[in-house]
C-alpha cells in the first residue's frame, strides 16, 4: 500500500503546515513525497523516540506532522514518547506504521507488528485506521489530514481479487453475501478471504465483512441483521488476541444480549514452530489462511 499511500499523501501536500518525518526508511517508496515536500520532508535518522517527540513539538506549533516507519520501530520503540508527548496532550500527529501483522515475513519477530493497535488503543484519544485495499487510501489520508487527535495508520498489502472494485471506504463494509455465517476480517485479510470465496457457491461462503477503523464503538445495523439468524460468527485479524478487535466485537454482542450460535476468533499465534517464513507461512501457522478460516463455518 506504500505507493497508494504516497499518491494520496502527495495530493494533500498543498497544505503548508504539512511535515513528513521518516526514521531513515522509505527507499524506493517515499522519494516522490520527498521531492514534493522539499525541506518539509525530514529524515530523522535511526532515532525513532526523538522523531516522535519532535513531531509532538511541531504539532504544538500548529504544524501537521506525519511520522513514518516500519510499524514496530514506531509503536514499540517510541511507545513512551507516543504516550507522554502525543496522546496525553492530544496532539494531531499521524503515525504511519508500514508492514502490519506478519508483513515483513522472514525478517522475523523484531519486524512483525502483532500487538500494535491493541497497545496503542490503550492510550487516550487515539484512533486507528487499517485500510483493506489500496483504494481506501484516497479517502483515509484526507480524513486523517483533518483529524484533531492522534491517529495510527497501519499499512499492509492489498490482496483483493483482481476483477473487483471494492465498496467505497467506510469503517465497516460488506464485501460479499453468503449463507454459511458471518466472517469479519480486519484490514487487508478481507481481500484474502474475498479472493478465496468469491467463486464459491452461496451456501459454502459466509457474509464477508471488513473492518477498517478502531476502536469499535458500535456494529452497523446491516451486520446485526446478518447475525440475527443465529449463524456462526468468525472474526479474523493479524494481531494477537489481547487488545484485539475481536474482543471489542464480542463485548458489543454481550452488551446487546445477542449472541451467534457459535463464535470463533482467529488471531496471530506468534511462532508455533519457532521458524520464520513468509507472511503466508505465518498466516497458515496461525490458521489465518483462507482454507482454515472458511472451514470454521462447517465445524460441528
């Protein structure tokens, strides 16, 4: 999604208050932003904690800073600065973490973002955007440009079927109808399941929903309607269970007193085999791959 992000961001570069900071990353991805912004593009070096504190200072002076890095280098290494300098003061800083979930594959656990939004959502006034598709960035980036509070943008890989145009961006979207149950996928995983289920008979596929914004505050009426039949619900996200979207969704169901016949929550399980591999390899180990997730609807 980095290219789509860059294109959407450049469209906003006419704003004179806009400043982009990167922790010495973005080769073959951010050059167009650097050329467009000129001196407002700052390579802060391998000094993420300082970079985040600088962004808070810029925001205090009425600038609109965006801070970019590989996701765990940003939310994990600079957590104290995000908490104290940005969130406790509600500074309008946008944190852009590239490679959500297992996105950096064989580079291993140090580069994987498996607890990012769960951790950040413990902080006050912060919102999270997890685009599902490249097309989402054209809406998400301008929206974040006008956000008055801290935000975290988690970028991944767009994996939608090549022959489809996704619905217009919204925090909740229904991608495909089915009768086997309801599947809620967080972020780009939605494209993976959409690609796998699009040619299945209606009876063998679920109603597929994608979720792109956190925290979960309420479930859409159309989703409640899909759940009303008592069909099984499966929630899948490339994130650990603790602090997950699935936990928030389950709480919404409990508060409403409306539970499906069965709930399954598929999450990142870390490294069951102790090995590192591609993003697909780790998804399979966590049973987040399409076949494993779709099989949940036919378990007895």
